[in-house]
C-alpha cells in the first residue's frame, strides 16, 4: 500500500468516528500513534486533546511549525443553511456517530499532517532544523488554539514561521495563497431592547444593514464567491467588508435581546463598526454588552505567503497555484492565534471535483472532498516546510 493509500484509509477511519470539539480522544490517539511510529518526539494532552510532534534534525537550526485541526462539527447546528440536493456521497465510510460529521475537512487536514510528518521523518537529509507538528483540538468553537498556547507551547518551541492548510472548493490539484489577506475576526454583541420582540427585531435589522456582503444562499453562490477571490476586479471591491449575522432571543426577566455577530475586514475597522452598532442600539434605548475583546482576524504574512506561492509555482507548476486577492468574509479561524505568535500563512487546498460532484465546500450540508487532494497537500507542504527551513538556515548563516 502506498503512503497516499494509507493516508486515505486514515482519513476514512477519522471520518467514520468523528469527535466534537473537546472530545477528540480517539483522533488524538491515532495521531500520536502515527507520529511515534515515524520517530517523532510526541507530547499528548496539550490544551485538551492536542498533540505535538517534534522532528529535530539540528539543535542549532530554525524551527518551523505546521498545524492541523482535528474536531468534527455538530451536523444539526454548525452547517450552512443551503438547500440540499439529495445527493449522497456515502462511499462506505460515512459517520457512525449520529449528528456529528466531518463537514469542514478536518479529517483531511489531520491525514495530511500525518503524511507530511511521516514523509519528512524518513527523509532526514531534507530537514535542516526542527519541525513542529501541532494537531489542534476544538477549532470549531475557537477555543483549542488558546488552550494550547496557554500551556507555553510557543515559549517552549519558538517557531519562526507557522503554516496550515484548509480545504476549499477550488479544484483538486490546486493550492491557493492569499498574501496579506485571510479571514475576519469575530465580535459577538448582545443588546437588551425595551419594547418587546418587534423592537429587538427592528434594531437587529438596522444593524444588519451595516453589512456590505451577504451570506451565500446556496452552494453555487458559495463556490462563485471563492472564485471571485481570484478576480482582481472583483477582489478590489472586497478589500473592506462587514458581514453581519443577527438573531433575537429572550434574555433574563423576559426582556428581548438582539445578538449580533460581526465579521469585519480589515481588523482595524472593528472599533468603527462597533461604534455604529452602539449608536443604533442607543437610539432604540438598548443596553449594549460587548465581548471583552473580539476574536482576532487571521492575517497571512504578505511576505511569507508570496514566498510560498512562488516556491509552489516552481515545484508544482503555475497552473497548480492560485492567488487569492481578497479575504473570504464569512468564516473565522482559530489559526489566527498561532499567526499572532509567529508569522506564516494558511493556504487553501483545492478538494473539489466538479465532474464527480465533489463540492469541496466546508460546512455545507453535503460537503464532499476529493481524496486525491490528500496526496497533493502532502506533496505541497512537505516541499514548502523543508524549503522554509533551508531559507531560514541560510539567512541565519548569512547574519553569522
């Protein structure tokens, strides 16, 4: 069995046994077993069920880190409200856990991370420094990265650069970089409104009008939105965006509450939009409760993303590398916290195959990914990580 075939089987095993955020025991155990067998130094229980594997080929060399997330989603809640086509993508390895599924591609991310670690562990002559593989729990609720960082992970390992992949509806065989762009942060605002549910709904509607982008309403709009990131003319109009989600509920004492979710790009505009929300709430006599701080945006290093794109263009071919020129405004990512500690990039891995009906659209109710993308991801990241170690080593020697 080839490594690609083994990794597909690993992905399918994870897919059959999806685990929600904070419950990734079996997935973490599988990861730890694979990394130990490959010869890495492995630490488990990092910030919950996090696993860290270290491949150290030079005590004096630089450190580069790679993250893969492991948790599945609650398929009854954390799914885009797209119309279903009725198509079933059961290839014999469907989820065996009712209401839980890998609809965001974390099973592929984990398999790819294992594949990169195994490949580099047996190619020690390619590694000039130290590689750290971070398998993160609880990405979906934006909790796992903070939990891992709170253990002193960065202080112990001191990575100079950090990378990750995420599944996307780009075609299989492609990988996209987005220099200087990324994903917005997330701000949750609660507004208590006197005057009943209608008044709360009216304030929520006024705040929703602050949005400059609307959520995709179906899979076709979702895929078209991703493709638009590659169009310079369309992307130019999306250099700033505000995405607003709202819902109302009964608060304590029966007073209605308007809940506001803000995703703002660039992050520097967050205070301005918060102030606009506060002004609208005050006009309605509402009391505003802000989060202590909004969850930060994921900002890819312009320098390192560009370097990655150029390297991958050379090794994979120009037809395999896509250049996203704006940020996707509808999602947030826990990897943002790792990028706040060390510069790097999250790359979009194409996992869609239109001919086979594999949409590659994370969080859609019928998410389906082309498993050939696992091998593409391993090839791309194996090369990129070793290239970045070599570049860091060369820069260090030059300064010395």
